């Protein structure tokens, strides 16, 4: 959803005693790869778009495994005002968008 940060923490994608002994490489058109996570803050123009993300895990034994995930940006929610019945588009922080 635009304005809501998405994160993939590497510690959560591997069941290992010492995940810091592994290297994580991410290939994706959006977001950025940090030492502990991949992070992405979608913009309003990203709503409805999807992006492939390739996550590779490399061990000190030079073994590698990869997976491809799909990152989908949901549109911002629209809520109804119970008093007026009108629909108000909300931003990620809950304020009304103009």
C-alpha cells in the first residue's frame, strides 16, 4: 500500500542458528538491500503494480539457493463516512487525500 513500508528481514527467511553466516542478495526493480533486510516504501503511482524479487542465499560453503517472490502494491483503502455516506480516499497515515 502506498506510504506503508514493506520489509523482508533475512533472519525470518532462514532457519539457522547463525543467519549472519549467510549472504543475502536481492534483485528487484524497487526497494533497497540492506545488511539485515530488504525494504521498500511504495509511492502512490506504484499502486496496482507488481514487481518480481529474486532472493538468493549464499553460504560460506558456496552453496546457493534462490527463490522468486512477487511484490504487489495494493491501492490505498477507501472508507465510507457513516454520517454523510460519501467515500473518502485515505493516505497511508490515515489522513484524507485531496
